[in-house]
């Protein structure tokens, strides 16, 4: 499956018991099911046997998985697929690798690269914003973003590396109050997320990496927020 669009949150320096991590995961799946019926059933896919086994992502299921398959670095990982082909196929992955220094914990929802079917529904601006806000509420990341792999590639240097600062996407959550965000040109807007966070939205329609105007908006946001020193990535400052 091709997965290009994504919603993801990243955090580090926070340890928590397996049970708490499992509770966050189970809540994440409950919210996904509320957002779209195609996100209510999940499968563990075995690449070797090419078989998919349905899983019920409850707290007990997640805990058993963590205890049975402790991830590299001592952390936990859970990766499942909704059992559908593109453009309806979705993968969600969350992992905690805080025992491996320098590697963040994350939660990611990966969508198809084709804007049709389920992907089209999830890329409706109100739905994408809801996904990102729920991710922030449940996982409490240091930062989060809704974007595409093509936009992310804009930030790669000559060696192909992504800079260690926060990189802006279509929607970017920052742990800074709205008042800290400098004025941004239209059509960008800033929405509060609770008392201490902000959501920077660069365009009212889904981000399109093939649209030069969208590329310019993302890079403008990156420049303005970077100059305001709001893009320091806490994952690399600890």
C-alpha cells in the first residue's frame, strides 16, 4: 500500500507504565472508530504468511502485546492495518522507545497517497483537525503534524537528512500559547489547543505537494515560526 498522507505526534523524555500507555492506545482506537466507521476494525498483518488476523485493540490486548513482544530499545510498539486496500487503507502505529536514547515516542496514522474514498474523507479539513486534536489530547505529544511525505521532503538537505527542528505541515501543533505565535499571512490561521498549545493551519484546503502555492505557504510558516524561535524540537534538546 502507498501511504503518503499522515497525522503524527512525537514526544520524548516521558516515561510511563505499560498500563498507562495501553490505556492511551485503547482510547486512540475508540476515537478513530467514532471518527469514521472504516476505522473500527483492525488487523495484525503477517508479511511472511501474507495473512491478516483481526485484533481488538483493548487495554488487555495491548498489554499482552507489549509483554510478549518488547520492542527494540526496551519500548513498546503496536502496528495495525484497517484491512482495506487504497484509497481506504489506513495503518496506525504507536511506539515508545524512551529507553533508546535519542529516539522519540510517536503515534502515527498513515493514509493512502490517493485522495479518494476513506482518504478523501479523512482529509476533509474538519476531520483532519479533529484527528490531530484527538491525538494531542490522548497522547500529549511535544509536537504534532498533519502533512505528506512529499512536503516533508522539502526540508531535506543535500545529504537527504531532515533538520532537527520541528517541520511545519498542513496543520502543526506547537506547545506554545496562541499569543506566542507571530502574525502569519493569510490564508494561514492559528487556533488554540487547550490553554498551552496552538494549531497552525497553513491552508483551508487539503495540502497538495504538487501545488507551488501550498509549498510556499508551508515554507513561509517554517521561516516565520523559526525566526520566532518556536520550532526548537524538544526531542533533541534533552
